[in-house]
C-alpha cells in the first residue's frame, strides 16, 4: 500500500501497475483525488498522501510520503476516524498562525499490513500479543481456537483485515525464527508454481550458438572470488596485463527476466536476496540465481561486461567499453584461497590455476594503488561484522569476526570501478547516493568524541577533520569503535534518480551494477544501460517515467531486507542468552544514550545487551555484566552491570560453544 502511494506521488501510468493497484487507482480517481495528464495519474495539488502519527493529546501529524514536505498537523476532530499508522490521503489546510495543517479525506489502509503475534498469558488469560510491541492484538480468541492452539504458538496477522493469516509454529522451536523474520515484513519464502515453471523452462545450460550477436569472450580466463558458502556468483574478473585492462563480467539477469513477467514482478516485490546465517531467501528462483545466471566455473554463461582501460602510471581510467557477452569462467576461488596464494601458501593445482593466478598479482598491485588514490577523497572505515553459525537444532554454534583481507580489497576495487563506470553512462537513472552528514549530526558526533577524550580539531574539510579523528582514535586503540560512531553520524545511502555523489566513497557519481542476481536495483541499471547501448527509446522511456518511485521503492525494500536478516540474528542471540540467565559475561559499552548498551565479547561475540545500573559507565569501557533477562519474542537481552574490567580479549574472533 505504501509503495503504491509512493508511485502515485511521483505519477503513474495505469498500464504500468499490477491488477490490485489498478483497482485502487480507479477508486481514488472516482473519488476525485487524482489528476490525469498525458496518461499519467498524480495526486491533485490540494491533497497529500502520508502516514498518521498520533500524539498523546489525540492530535496527529502526517508523515508526508514521496516529498520533502514537513509533517502536516491534524487536529483530533479532523482525523475522521483515522488511527495510528494509517495510510491516508489528506486535504491541505492553513492551520493556526499559518502553519501547514490537514484534514483526513480518505483512509487508504494500514501501513503495517502484516505483523506477527504469539499466544501469551496476559491478565491471567491467554491472549494474542504483538511480537514487536508486546501489546494485545484486537482479535478475540474463541474456545475452539484455543482448543487447537496453545501458549507460545506464533501467527502472522493481517492487520488490514484484523484476521489471523497463518500459523507459523511454536516459539519453542528455534527453526521458526526464519519464518518469523520473513512474516514480519510479509516476505515470500517460496516461489509460486508459475514462476518456477518459467524459470525451469530456460533450461540448465547456455547454448552459445543461439547468441551469435554477442561478443564472445570465452577464450579469456575469467575467475570468480567469493565467500566459501556462496552459490550465486554475480561477478567474474579477468585482467589483461598487456592492455592494462580490467574485465568485469556480471551475470546477465536481464536477458532472462522480462519486465512485467511473473519472475520480474516477484523480483520487484522481494527487491533483494535476504541472507540468513544458514541459508538465503533469493530474489530470483534458484534455477536462475544459483544455476543459469550464476557465473559458475567451466560453463558458458551470458554476461554484461565492462572492459576498463587503466593508465599504468596514473591509474586513471582512460576508456570503458560495455558489451553483452558470452564468458566461460575457468575457476571459482574462495577469498581464503586467494589470500593463501598471495601469502605463498597455495600453489596452482592445474592449468586453469596457472592461467588465472598469473594475472592476480598484477591485479592486486593495481587495485592497491587504486585504493590509495581513492583514500585521497574517500574514507576508510573499519567496522566489525559478525558471522553466526548455527547447529542442526537452529541454535548458535559459533560466531566469527573477519577483518578485510587482500582478496576482499581486490574484488571490492574491481566492483567499484564497474559501478562507477555504469553511473557515468547516464545523466538520470538509478544512482547510489550518499550525502554528506548534516552539521547537527557532526556536532553530536564531536560531542560524543569529546566525552571519550578525543578533542576534535575542525580542519579545512569534513574529510580532513574525520581523518584527524581517526588518527587520534588509532592512538587510543579505539579506531574501530570510533569509526562506528562516525558511520552512525552519516546519512543513510539510498537509491535516487538524480546524481548527488557518494560522500563515503568520495565519488562524483556511483551506481549499483555488479549484483543483479541479488539486488533489483542492479537489474534496473542493466536494463537502463542496455536501452542506452541499443538506443531503445521505448524501454528507456518506461524506466525513466517510473524512476522516482522505483528508486524510493527499492530503498525501502533494501532496509526491510536488512531488518529481516537482523531480526533472525537477534532472536538467535536471545535464545543463546535465555539459556544462560544469571551468567557473568564480558562486554564493551557501545552506547550510553538513551540507555546503556553493551556488545558481548565472551563465549560468543556480537550480542547487544541493554543494561541496568550505570555506575560510572564510559563509552567503549569494558565491563562484566550479569545476564538477567532474554525475550525470544522481542529479541531483547537485558543485563546488570557488575564491574569495570581492564581489557577484553579482542583476538577471540571464533569460539566453539561446548
């Protein structure tokens, strides 16, 4: 529903909408809320769409959708029955003292259409409680329902219709965590039969003879470098030392996924692949994502390939070429294998290895030079990510924390070159933008740093100031933690139709081109670039007339995919902590406001613990705490401060739970 209103705010053409949205469009048009010009429907200028946010006084504010307009004030009498989190259309008014105000004209529906609830004891009776808010759900449970279900049973709720949508299982079963995370955002776990049929109809192999118009690069020794668990190989690389040219071949998903087809409609709905510790929930059917589109070794594949010429001395890009290609990857490497090759502990096992390993050292040298140049304008932030490993029971077995290695850096800079090259081919399209932080957020950051002993000296630019902060943090051995604070002070990266640069990378323009198997944004970019190469004005016109809404839509879907993955991880941590209530553990304080939060560095690492007791707590201080409560439903872990400690063993990056 919210996505539809975003589209409507920017203007939509009826034939571009799915059936249900077409019906809603016609209804709103009959009610007189819309204008029609050149086949495009938009909201009449006197109306705005948005989300109701109630205040304690009973009045409300409208969080306006699709524009930068400030919130509109709505008096209680003007709500016309609208409630918190309702999506509405309002008519604009002139409020008191000339402030923007509004009256609700139509309630479109609930913003959070779906949610998850669990049967719990509340006021001495079994009640359906919302998993997020721990408040009763307005659905009465009759005796027949309670006869067939029990405490801790979990359900997806359709708040729009006030109905129980489906039974997910029991909260006592760790394997339900995946279904809860997906249900919270109504993400699909399986694909509909018609989608699977279409995906299987493509077959399992590429017949190169069917693509005579493509540039044939199968003679070049491409390779892929990915995590050991990867199955969806988006990208392959080859470096021609003689021409000093980098080839970045990307899975040509757009050759299989036609706009408005069943696969495309579902891919647009999902937006992104969700990665859980034990599995992925793909954007595309596995017949494509892990087979026909995946650039697997020793198989012919369709690719969309940049050839990037780089000056040997300046390392400046002198020219780029983009082709629809056929490739045949020679080798699938893991990051660990390439790192072992670089440090001399891995030798070529066969002829394919000899050929691919021959160009990797030169490519490594070049990408290291590119990174040094990139750091003149961009930033190098260190942040720790945790990889959770589960046992067969669905519980945490171990947690890893990995630092970036030379192989990671090599692939990163290859992908950055291709993404940057893609962005430079259009003037309006799908940019990955990252604005510079606001003065208010910077001031808040500087205040936090002052509290931990870092005196901030304002330099000639934000970059120089941050670089100076990082040097001081390095001296205090808290570089990683300070980098996290700096990242939190920045604007969130997003997709936008107009170029606004990328602050973090220091690039004038940037897009996402290199992962169309797992990001719908990249699939959009491929279609746009193909229309530019083919001078296909019709395809380009469709993409551009919907580009504003599509960029906002995929930005929302990206955040939802991140939240989905994080919800499962947090619930796994809560299950671990629930078995250890009363245990004393070591942790580091990572936040003091609005309440102290610590991150666990003990038997496992990475769990966030909300603390009570704040006797002299200091940001980034090391502490011992007692685990006092862990809610599997809400995923919150709580602990009690015990004492300060001198240090943590930061080398504990992988621990097996006994």
